[in-house]
């Protein structure tokens, strides 16, 4: 009986394995990138929804002394979250409330999804309090 020495893999076998791996990566990479982008989109929507719920709570809470007016919380890709308000006192009040509920570093949150250029949460505490959320693609 002859014994064969373990000489390893031949060059052809290695090339075939590398080709199979390249095909698999070529098929799976686009699916993975879509999954990552979808997860970023969901994370951005959840954060904006959390801000919206916080603003609705602020508007509906009778103990909060929110100045009457309209407010817009804007989340953009490359800058801090901005609050636009009819008056400075109301803007400061909303900012402090969001820091308490959402987190002290909420203003540093960025949009991570590439399809959104801006997310706006607008609300008012007029006679009929309302809150809307707008995604800009």
C-alpha cells in the first residue's frame, strides 16, 4: 500500500474556492448594504417619533408653562438639532424639556439614513394642541 504525503491544495483548487467566495460576496454585499440603510432609516424614524411623543407630552401637560406658539424641531444630517420658536422663552423651555426626557446629548443626534435630508417635528400649543412629523427625502 502506497502512502501519499499531504501536499496541500493545488493552485486550481485555490482559484476555484476564491472564485466561489467572490460570487457569494457579489451577491450578498448589496443585500447587506440595503439592510444597513433600512436599519438607519428605522433608527432615525424612531428617534424623530420619540421627539414627537416628548413634544406631545409637553404640550398636553398642564403643569408645564409652555409659551403659546408654534415650535419646530429640525434634525439634519451634518448639524446639531435646532429648535425654531415664536419666542425665546418657549424655545429654551422646549430645549430643556427635551434634554430631560430624550437625553442631555439629544442635540448632537444626526440623521444617519442617506435618503433623508431633514426631519422636522413641528407642534403648537394653541387652542387645539397638535404635533406633526415631516420627513424630507
